[in-house]
C-alpha cells in the first residue's frame, strides 16, 4: 500500500550514518543559498517599481479622466472652510500650521533643511560664525541657566497632610537613628513648626531613650539652621497647648518633665529662657502651670551641665520668678531643689573685698577674675544689686587723698562694662548704673565737675549710649534740679553730638 508513516523512523543509527546525513543537509543548504544569490543578481534594482507600476499609474489616470464631473457635486468640497477647520492639522505632529508645508515630510521641507536642521545639529558641526539663529539660541540657553539657578535658590517648599507629615517624622527619626541623611526631608517642608510638634508628639509617651533621641534630632536641626528658633518655639507652643489638655483629660503627671527634657539641650545657645517664658504665657502660665514647666527645664539643665551652669544661665536670663508664677519664690524653687538660685544673704564686705582685689590685680587676668566674681555672686544677687556693689567699689577705689584719679577710673570701666553687658535690657542696666554713680557723688557733697567727669568717661568708653543718658536726665528734671545743673556742660556735649550726627 501507499501508507507513509507520520513520524520518521527514529531507530538507533551508527555514527557514520549520522555524519553522512549532516553532510547531506549542509550540501542542500549551500546549494539553496547559491541559487538564491543567483536570482538576486539577475533581478532588477527597481523591482516592484518597474514598468508594471508605471502601467498601473497610467491606467488609473485614464480611468479618472473618463469620470463624468457632473455626477459629483464639487461645491461640497470647494466650500470655504471655517476657522475651526483651519485649526485642524492633518498628518504627523511635525507639520507646522503656518509653515506652508501641505504634507511633505521634514526631509522634503526646505525650511527645515535650511534653518532648523542647522540649529539642531550645530553643536556637532564646526562653528562657521555666529548666525542670528545661533545667537538667539545662545541667549535662550543663558536665560534658562539663570532661571534654573534662581529656581534652586527659591525652591518652593511643600505642604503635606497631617498623615503624610506623621510618616515623614517617623522616617526622619529612623534615618537619624541609622545615621543616614535626614535633613533633606525637613528642608523641603513648608511648615517646620508643625514638624517639631509632630516629632515631640510621637515620642512623648514612649521610652526615655526615644525622647532623648528626638531631642538630639531637633537640636541638630537647630544647630544646622534647618529649623529656626521661632519655628521651634511655635511648634513647642502648640505642644504646650496640647499639654494642658493632656493634664486635664488624661492626667499625665510627668508631661512637663518630658517636655523639659526635649527643650533643655537648646538652652541657652539657640533659645533663651526668656523666650520660653514668652512662649508659655498664653497656655501654661495663663493656666497657673508655668512654675511646673520652668522648674522642670532648670532641673533638666542642672542634670545636664551642673549647678554652676544653671546658676549663670538664671542670672544672665534677666527673668524672675514673678515672670511665670505668682507663688512665693522660696516655695517654687524649694520643692524642686533649686534654692541655690534664690538671692542669699552674702556678706557685702566680702563682695567689696573681691572687687577691690580685682581692681588691684594684673589687667591681663582681669577677664578671668570678672568671670569668677560674676559666677560666685551674680547667681545669688539680683544683677542690679551686684551692679550697685561694683559701681560703688570702683568709684571708691578712684578716690585718693580726697582727689579723683581719673586715669584709674578709665582703666576700671572695663569691669563695670562687663557687669552691664549681663543685663538683657541694656537700657535698664545703664539707668541703674547712672543712679548708683549719682548717689555716690551725692554722698561726697557733690564735688564740682566730678559727676560730669565720670559721665564723660563712661560716654567715651561706650558703656552707656546717648539714649540712656537722655532718659536718665529727663527723669530727674523735676526731682533733682541741682544734679541737672551740674551736668549742664555734659548735656550740651550730648546735644551737640546729636546735631552733628544728624
């Protein structure tokens, strides 16, 4: 029969049979390739576009000529197009509406060849002079560079939702712990105060290590000027508003302790104690909780840097217990072991001896001695009291045999100036200093010209400015006319200097 098996016989074969079969297949493929090359060689180059194609085009043209034009209403095609139709562009996107190119490709467009291609490929060609197109392109590129640099400087900050901000705060904390870049997230935020509030809120009721880590994070951000002091204080104020609600609703007794440990590392380098008190006036202080917050902050600073440091911070701050609570100062500081900040009974004679020792010492070491006196007595005295003692001691040291040693007073002004610089309000310290000097001169029965000499020396040194002098003189016009009369020459000097500076 003519039955043919569907599958070839695949019985085991010898190696010689396999080699013969491979050689046979290779010969067949080579023969097929030679035949294909021969056909390609004999075939014309315009295959598919030869006479047959020309014949078809000619037949198509002749058929079109036999069409009766009357059978087609050409008015429909020749009617004027509307404006909407004129805006429609048929064809690829590179066809320009106003270029006059009705459909030709870019290669066929003379405009493209003559101008655009030169502009696009000019960076690869050799320069052949500065054409107008190149000039315009060069100006545009420079303008783009300027615009890009300005964009970098005035980069728009992003605003995020509370949920997204919460996630960013978590990511920043995690990056800070892993010592990865964490500043970029915060720098792009528009509301950094809300970020501060979110970070504190995240760790407030967690472990002490978490709160310490968050405090270090915010401290680093302040040190690197990523977060400004006013932004931090605004976020902290929001947290204080929340702290009152926490204490009423949840009753968290250590709330102020937690908040104090977060902000304590920033005092006094980035935030002052006075700023903290101002921030808490409308929340914790208003609700009679100011003593809790401030005492916790001072206690945290004492734990971090010791009694001497917190004593100096308290003395330099220019604040008093009355600024944040109406309670008795001894009771406020007594219950949190801060009684060393209160004014203590110090032997005035001891302080005067220390100042006189300073005045008689080598002036190369005077700065160190001033710091020692201030650290020892400024924390236990109100600054005005200390200023009084220093002023009187300096004035007494300059009197010798009932004569005023003007040269010595000029040298000792540096000590008086160091105390005046400790006042947060320079005008307040200056007015007090002038009053102490006037009181001392009055005790000497007003030697002629002495008060004018002292005031003039202090004015020349720059310890007290013109505004302070004028304010002090205006206060005593009605109460102390004799003092005003004795200062007539100095007053004229001040007024003359003001006219000349104007």
